[in-house]
C-alpha cells in the first residue's frame, strides 16, 4: 500500500525552514516595480518542495532562462543527487546519476525526475509573477489581487498559481514565493536570489495587465 503524504505536516514545516534560509531581497514599496513581461534572460536560485499523491520531495534549484532556451539544475531531488535539465531548439536533455535522457519536450523528462508533470513553458512566466501570454497558454482567471492590484492568485491551464512576498529586482516586482497546485499536486518555490539580464532598471509603478477575467 502506497503512503499518501500528510499535506499539513512535514512538507509545509520544511517550507518554513526554506523561507528562513533564503537570502534577503529588497521589499517592494507601495506601488513600486514594473511587471516583468520584458524579462527573457534570468537566473533564479532557491528551494523547491513538492507534494503529490505518490510522495513528496525537495531540492535546491538553479533555473537559467535565455530566451526560449533554459537549463534547470535540481540538487538532491528524491535522494537522487543532481539532475540537470536543458532545452534548446534541438530538444530536451536531462543528465541524471543513471545517465542522460532525451525527449522532444522538457515536461516529459522533468516528470521522470519528479514523478509528476509541470508545464515548463508556462512556468517560465509563472516564476516571474505573471501569467503566461495568450498563445503560449490558455486564458487566465484571477481569483485575488494584492493591495497594489497585482494578480496574487490566478488559474491558468488547470493550474492554480499563487504569488506572494514580492521583492524589487532591477525595478521589477518579482515574487519570492510561488505556489502551483493542480489535482492533488502542490509545488512551492522560494527564491533566494535573482539575476536579470538585458533589462533596463526602472522604479516606475507596475501596470495592470489587460484582458484578465476577474473571479
């Protein structure tokens, strides 16, 4: 009989530790920070923890995005050591302790490492604190906004996405905590460090995105 995790216990106690261990980033003041829609090149370092019907896990994460290409390094998932996932125009590759794996899409390979599928193309936007653009993903339903009218709880492509604790990075209001949830799977990312490239710093107020349906 498979053990089904207690979502209210170990996994979320772990996230308290992850939050305490991350580096301090400047907080966003009232109305401060642009939307990061222009960010095509970034590096994230942080911690990720997940719970799904077949188990749980956690890892240190480094995500490097270069336009449409990216690399994702997970250190310590499910006790496997390091897993490196990369995708470019030639396809997706994953280096694991057991050897390399290849596929057309990164989602397929990431499911091999984690035990569940994440839409990587959409998540590339979700980690920035914005919905994926229409054309790359489905329509967006906004369930809640923060005090500065930024989406804080939305639904897209069957995933519930929550953003909180936004910090100011190169003039952009970026979430320190991102939570994704769908059909019994919950994944939480806590960002400890951001690096944005090829963007102009600005302290202009963020703009409300058009075309979102309020709940």
